[in-house]
C-alpha cells in the first residue's frame, strides 16, 4: 500500500494535484492553494530549483525572520 501524504491546509490525502512546501515539508492541494492548472504546472516543474512556501508558513514567519534559502 502506498504512503499517502496529507494536505497541510485541507487535511485530505494528496495525489498529483499538489505542491510541496519546502519550509514545513508538507503538501498543499492545488484547490486549497487556489492555483490554476498553469500555476500548478509551473510550481511542479520548478520544484527542484525554486523553493515553494505555503500560506501557513508565510503567515507564521512574518516578517520573514525565520525563512531562509
């Protein structure tokens, strides 16, 4: 049985339509993040090159004192 990850916002299992937050190490659904198909594709294609930060991490780290590259 495959290991399932949960969305950090919606708490449901994630499959293909999700993006990984490099700060909290959680997955976020496209629908929960309100991403278009085009935006999701860009984020998935750039996942190894550009870190993604979810809304929860941005909110909890304002004014960006804890987020580093």
